[in-house]
C-alpha cells in the first residue's frame, strides 16, 4: 500500500472554512459519546486529536504514514495486529476508508469493530448530496438536502478509490456493509460541507 497523500498536503491550504467545520463535527460526535479513550485512524495534521487531548481525553493516533508522527504506524486493515480487542471506547475514522479499494471495506469495518468497545464515528465522501440553506425573517435557518441529478462513474484520482453515491457505490450498498458490523445510531451530511457524510455507530456483538 503506497502513501497517497504527502504530509505537506495537510498544511498547505488544506484547512479551509468548510474543513474546519468538519473537524467540529468530528470533535462534537466524539465528545457526545463521553469516552475515556479514543483511537483516531488517520491523524492528518493533528487538529482533532490535539483538541481532544486538550479536553483531557486519552487519544491514540494511528496512521499508515509515519511522516505524520502518529503514535502507531499501522494500516487500518491490520488494527488487530497492533491493538487488543475492545481497547477503545470510541474509534474515529474520518475521510480514510475511501482511500482503500471497496473490496476491503468490510474487512476494515471488522478491524475497527474488534478494537472498539462501544462506539465508532466514521465519515465518508458523498459525491452526490447537495444542501441548500437559507434564513427568512423570524424563522430559523432552513436546510434542504437533495441529490445531484447526475450519478457519476468514479475514476480513481490517485487518492479515492470510491465515494458514496458514485455508480456502484450507492448509499444503500455502503450502509448494508456497515450494518453487518454496527448499528447506525445516527447518520447525516454536514450542512456546511455535504460532501462529508457522518455515521455514528455502536458495535454489534
């Protein structure tokens, strides 16, 4: 498995406003689960793990790319070779699994399940969902999610092997795979960045 994203990618113009909002959703979902310890798969530039650590949460980071200085260098497909079963209250895996061919998706989910004792937070790219939001006088802001009318084929771009709602990777197919390993507590697209679809999961025993 080759490193797809160089370290510099996470620091040169990566953190635009929408991505910061996605960080907020990651952090918020983890905090809502009230964990004592967290495994973050895919350290990136450390924004999320650093914030969680500042909130006195014991965070362990794992990444395939050793140049990012994770606590452990490990492929998501081999988590159980590095960690004991049920080691972490929450496993966070945001915008990672699309970097691995879809035929390995269920195996990765199983690896994540094995090292989680309670919950998992995953986000994945959703190529088709768009959001219109507006505010009228005396009313709360309204959000309307809708699918892009064209369902595209996915061409490997050197990073993403697949994305939700590309042809052959419909949301129903992705969620059937997830439900074999987890119960879906909540799922949604981020209002400010609908390209990111979040899943809050509990492990199925």
